[in-house]
């Protein structure tokens, strides 16, 4: 019994000393990991950096789209003339987006059919404006949803990539353990710790990406509904203009 107890005491001494000195040194675990594990960690760091870049970029884009929609709807429903709104939207000194771009596309097509093609009935004018607005709406929503699939990919694959690093780390640890005649917990623990770091990094990369994807996908759906509602309301206004006697 004395020999197993002495081996266990020797194995626990490094852990106690490390805990007393302030816990695990994660940087040392990463630097001393095997090459396959380090490659996996590097991939996870790159994926995490890319996802955070997209997260901050999308936060700015959705905030700008929300503010732009509020600003244009306030002007549109305040009683401003459509021709004046159209002149402002076609101002070459700035670039329009969101609701204003949808309005500009629909009204431009409406005016083109109304002024340049004689004999076009009211229904055709409104339908042309609706087609133009639908096309612009699809482009605006697609721009907001751009790169969201990357967040979904990081969120779904990062844990498995981290698990691959863990498997490699444990394989290397047990391979080294097979060549050691006096196998102890202390001899295998560092390798397993290095391997588990890869799993933790995979989770740290995946969790923010999944959260951001769900949040931004929901926001994109809401703003898409808002754009569609505006397009329908504007179509009704154009229809009343083409049929002034029908109210």
C-alpha cells in the first residue's frame, strides 16, 4: 500500500503547487500543446475573431437601418409631397437605403409608366411600382442578412472543431503514456488539460456566434415585415392617385 500512496502523493504535489501559485497557466498550456491541437486552436481563434467582426458590423448596420426607417417614415407620414420626397431620394450627393430606397424605386417606376408610356392603365402602373419595390426590398433585406450564415456556420461547427483538438490531444497524451514505464496521473494530466482547452475554445467561439445569429435573424425578419408593410401602404397611396374618384 505504501507504493501506490507515494505515487498518488507525488502526482498531487504539482497540482497543489500550481493551485497555490494561482491556478492553471492557460498560456503555457496552449504554447506547450501538440502541433495538431495548436492548429485547431488557431482555427478557432480565427473563427472567433471573424464572428466578432461580423457581430459588431451587423450591430451597426441594423441600428442604422432602424434609425433610417424611423426618420423616413416620420417624413413620409408627416404629409410631405411625394414629388419632394422623390427629389430628395434621387439627390446625387447621398446614397439612399432601406425604406427610402424602396420608395424611390417604386415611385420612379410609377412615374416612368405614367409619363413615358401613353395608354398604360392604372393597374399596370401600380403593379410596375410594386414589382420595383419588391426587388429593392429583397436587395435591402439581403444586404442586412449578408454574412449571417457565417455566424451560423461558426456556431454549429466550432464545438466539433474543438472536439477534434481534444481527441488529438488525448491521443498524444496516451501515446506518450504508453512509452512511460511508470505511468502516473501527473504524466498524463498536462496533455489532457491541453486537449480540453481546445474544447473550451470551441465553445467560447460558438456561443456568441449562435446568440448573435439568432438575434440578428430575428431583427432581419422584423425589419423585412416593416419594409413589406410600407410597400403595401405606399401601393395603396399610388392606387388612390391613379383613381382619384375612388376613396
